[in-house]
C-alpha cells in the first residue's frame, strides 16, 4: 500500500542527473472558495492543457510545483544551472496557447489583466537554509 502524498506525509522529490537550481514565486488568488476550487480543478492532471506543459518543458524547466494555502500560491521551479529566467519566460510567452492560458487563469488571480506568467508571479528571496 502506498501512502498518498499530502502536507502531512510530505512530497517525493524528483532526482535529476545534472546540477540544478531552484526558483520560488508567489501569487494570490481572489479569496473566493468557488474560484479557488475551479483554479485547482483546471490544474488537475486530467484537465491540463498539453501545450502548456510542453511549453514549460521546452524552455528548460525540469520541474514545476504549485502549493496553496488559503488563497496564496507558492510555486517551485527547478531548472538546470545554466537556465536564464528572463530568456526562458520571454520565450514561454510566445508559445502555442500560452497567452490563451494566461488569460483563462487570470480570472482567478489577483493580477493585472493581460499579464504574462512572469509578470503575474513574484519571485521571492530565500531567507533561510538549513546549513550542513
């Protein structure tokens, strides 16, 4: 029997065969339970837009996770060490259906209408790391 991953049991982490780095971002959703429920549903595996996942991978992102507490989202993005954030997200904004996706999810997000992904999400600084 396998243990279902959740906040209490923890989440398995993917191992990569190359050195990686991590970016963290945050974004707020409108504080409306029905909108939040629908936002979560549109990110479910069975509802994912394949062009969006393909585009994310094509710009060099190895893994992306989004966590939620109340109406606040926290995203973790793992990339190769030579990944350039601005270049990758500039390219991502031009890919198939990306603008359509951004417009679709913006109805849930506290963002300026017409914003790209990199304009919506705020990169956040790490303030603590458990030292070896």
